C-alpha cells in the first residue's frame, strides 16, 4: 500500500506546491509526510492525483526543499486532529499544535478535519439567543444560537477589539448549560495575537476558550487548515459534549487570499479579482458547519470576521459571504472617526434570524417592537440630518429637532459603549426606551399601545441619563 511506500525525489516545486511522478494508490485529500534534506518533517495534502503526477500542497511552505533529496510518504487518509475537552483554556497554532508551553493532546477522539456541512434534513431551525453584551448587536441584530452572523469591517477599524469583547462577554441566559468559545485567527500580527491572549487571560474567560493562532509569518497555506481544525473541535464540543459553542473566525480575508495564492500556483483560471471560481463553494464548506442538529443539545454559532478591501462591500469575499450567511454586522468608518465604539452601522446591518431568538420568555416581550421602532426612528433621523445640512437646523420643525436629539442620543448612549461595558438584554432594552422617549409617543407607530404605556419614559428619565 502507498501508506508504507516512501518516494524519493520530486519533479517540481512551484510556490506552496510540489509535484511527484509515479505515485500509486494515492487519493485526493490524502495527507503526505514530506522530509527535506535537513531531516525535518513537513505535512501536506494531495490536491490532484492523476495518472502522470500527484500535486501536493505543503502546509508549512516549500522553502529549502530539494528536487532530488526530498522524500514523500502518504498516510492514505485525510488530515485528522485529536479533539478533547482538555483543549479548553489552551492555545494552539494554526496546525493544531500547542504553543502555550503545555503538553500535546494525547487523549480524545481522532477526527477528520474535512467534516461535511450539516445535512439540511437533520438541521433544526436556529432559535434562542446569545447575549454579547453589546447593544448594537443584542438589541437590533440579535445573535441566535446556530446562526452564521459575519462582521464586515475595514482596515484600521476595531474589529479585533470587538471580536475580543464578544469572546469575553458572550453568554447564554440558561446558566446551567455550558457555553464555550472556539477562537481561530488567520494571518495575525504578533501584537494582535498578544492582544487576544492577554485580553482573555485578564478577563478570566480563558478557561472556556480554545484558541488557534496562525501568525502573519506562518505559511499562508496553513491558513486553509486553521478554520477547519477549529470547527472540528467545535463539532466535538457541541454535538458530542452537548455544549453551546461560539466560533469566531478572523480574518476570513486572509483565508481567501491564501486560497487565491494556492489557486494561482496550480495555474487555475482566475475569477473575480483573481480569486478562484470555487471561492463560494469553499467558503460555504466552512460557514455551513454551523447550526443545530435534531436530537442534539449542543449548538454551533459562527461569527466570521472579514476586512473589506478598500471598504468595498461588493468585493467578492463579503459579497459571497453575504449569500451564505444569515445577515451581517457592518462597521462604519465615519462613526469610528467620530470616536464611537463599537462603530456599528445599524442601517446596513441585519440579523435575519433575530425574531426566533427574542420576545417573551427569551429576552423581553417588547424587544421586537422596540427594535423595529428604533430602526425606523434612526432612518427618519438620518433624513432630518441631511435636510438640516441643506436648510439649517433653525428652519426645522419642533418634531424634526426632536429627531435630531434622538439621533444624538441613539449614537452616544445606545450604540456607543466602553470596551469593557457588558450590558444584559434588559439593560439594552431599557436604554432603547430612554432614547426613543425623546420623540413623542404618537410617533411610535410600530410599538403596541400596551408596551408604550408600560415602558415609555417621558418625564421619567433622570437628567444624568442624557448627554
């Protein structure tokens, strides 16, 4: 069998790829063990297995490999990772090896990292919410267990800070059920990696976090493995150990660029902006591993974070991501420049599954009505703001000036939070009523009268509640 054969010499080295002639009994996605002239072992996987040659993607790069002195041995199976509950509170590199000074994971299940997306027939509709402590998400774009909700950001925007805050604060209301975070980072600078590690350790949340860190200096091909290893661990914790798992993947743009590099080395015909034509399918193979399975208590919720090149939401990566996922949280550069954190652009953000995670018995009875009214009022306030820029604020009606006041309060009190400010659902809803009460109750056409009577705060808001 090819598992026991060692092939000496390769015919070609091209970028992250090596080509081997004469190999037999080799299949697609088989793991290859590559030994260079220095004796060090590298690993790769088979991308193509033809009659004439086998194409192997080397995870840790091909630098230093010799055509004549390189030897290859095939394992006869795809890449597997050993998964265990003991991975919680640990840090691994992008290939799943410990980098925290701890020992290797020696006990647990060996699992193929290329697990298939959840079968639609066995899927259960996402329901119930995850509390992130961030009003712009919890109040207006609620994250639901089993959902895929990406964050669209741009270069220089605080998506790393937001990712860390969500990982620290995220929780579920039913405290009796275990909630954990699997955090996978691709193409990170050392400073950013240290930021995440220090952030989790200081918060005390690290015992419930598994971290996978692929650094900027690591081979780009390793980035193609990192999210798959992270999701394999998440599947074990969720569907074998009945935990609720939040998977944060940052930055999916780094992942897609690594995919483009490998595609280019293979000589494939490029599609939009040089990305391979199968980018959609490849992203879906990652995103669709989130969800709920009938008969299983655990869930996997995904927050992929991606930076939009030139803030272009029509770029292939955010564009295709938006087709696969159930909404998006969009960060706004204008709000960031104005000193607002988190700079969530409410009007371009959406959680399509929000209604299945909020309401009586889940968050609070008035949640859906209040969120709808806040959206409508903010959209109206932006129109008034544009009008004021043309004719001047003095020419506005009394009602329009109230909408301008609402706009100011909405940004400064509802959207803006501290880096360590953790609001529960009730806090978020109460702040929402504070700011919506700056406009007359006759304008609240999206809220039931019984909720207006119960929660409207006209004349009840303490002076220090206002900016």
